[in-house]
C-alpha cells in the first residue's frame, strides 16, 4: 500500500488510529505526508506493528510543535517496528524526527535504518518516553541518535547498532539506563541515499554485524543471513556475483623453468591457483612447476567474501612434451 502526499489538520498525515484498536502495517510506502500534529505518516494510540515498510520525507507539525515525523505512537500497547526504512523525515518538535513513542508504549525497533541523506539534522532520530529496545539497526544523521525522556525510571537496551554522523548517539533525561552492546561507528556506505536507495554497498560495516538473528526476511524478501551473520538495518545485502578472467596457456616442454600464471576476478579480489593434474604439474602460489609429460590443468578460484559470492572455477589446460 502506498500513501503519498496526504495531509491532516490533526494527527496522522496518512493514517490516524484511535485508542484500543491495533494497527498492522505491512510492505507499505509512506512518502511526503504531513500532519499539523503528531505523526506525519502514522499516528496511533494503541498497539502498532510495522514490517518491511518505507517512510520517506514525512513531516509532523506544520501547524505548530509536534513530534514523530514518520511515526507517533502513544497510549497503551506495544509498538513493534521491523525491517523498515526511515529517511528524511521531520518533526517541528525535534524529538523523534523518525519515531516518537509515548510513555507505556515500550517499543521494540528491530532491523531499522534511520538516516537523512548524510546531512545531520538537529534533533532526535528516535525518541521514547520510557523503556525501549533497539536491535540490529542503523541510526545516523541526527543530533541525537536515541533519546529517552522520562519522569520515572527507564531502560534503553541497544544491541547491534551502527551509529554514524550523530552529535550524540544517546541522550537521557530522568532516571534512564542505557545498556548498549555490540555497537559500531562508521559510514554505513548506502548505495545512493540521494535517490532514497539505502541498501548497503560493498564495504559497509553493517554487513554481517548483527550479534543475534531476528526474523529471516528483509524488506526486499531476501533471506537473512546471507553471510556468517545478519546485516544491521533494513537491508540484508545479497552478495554480488563475480567472475574470473583466465587466459589460455601455451604448451610447454618438460625441461622449461617454473613460470607464473595470472588471472583476475571482477571483484578485484585475489585469485588462487591449484593443479588438478598433480602428476604432470604442481602449483605454489601462482608459480607452475612441470614434473612429467602429459596434460597439465590449472584451476583458478575466488572464494568470495562478505560482499561477493564465490566465483565459478575456471580451468586452463596445456600439453607438456619432451
């Protein structure tokens, strides 16, 4: 479902749901919606579940001070946000440009990406008024990554997080305890944030960095994990295919000196060589040594890494004569 350029004189630029009712959002796009009050994209006063959805450039508070540029959740009931993207959202009250959760909501945010095209925005990316859990996510481009403001005691549990381009990653007001584990700091290397493509590019520190698995499918329907562990954020990067270029090898005489072979992988990763005919020739590194007459076959392999898949083996054969 797509909600684009809707406007509300009250809460919820695209969707507003009152108390008690549970709200379920699946595989949806909220873009450029705006509200005069809380929740530029969605405002709920009951349980909320969001999965595999995108929130782009929604705005809360065009009529005054309001929080929750993309999502505002208050009242009773847990909020559960998973495998979703929040990019370029804004609230006039800079507490929760992406998400703002009221007291008693106890939100769980899992595999979320929150960003602003690399431009740091004054205010808070994710704000809560009580206990909150953030897992396997990316919070970037804000003055505060995660802010908890409470009149009582609250615990903010953060496990598996990539911080980037925030002035302060966490900030608390009141009796707030931050329990942060498996935290990284670095450029997420999004593919093309200027065109809303926040998938992970080659070299992203978010790849294979989730400390524990949550669910098995990302926003695009790709299975998690693709590597040794799941990726942080809404996207599970599918390894890029690679190929090997290995030219033909001329025939040789048995008495020829050892010689080197070369091949290149499209990934730029190093190629490994081996002999499949060790009775005729052997290989050490990239050096081939002839040991008997016959046919020598050299195999070129590239095992891949977190960003590239295993290359298809390429073999080259040549004759060895007296």
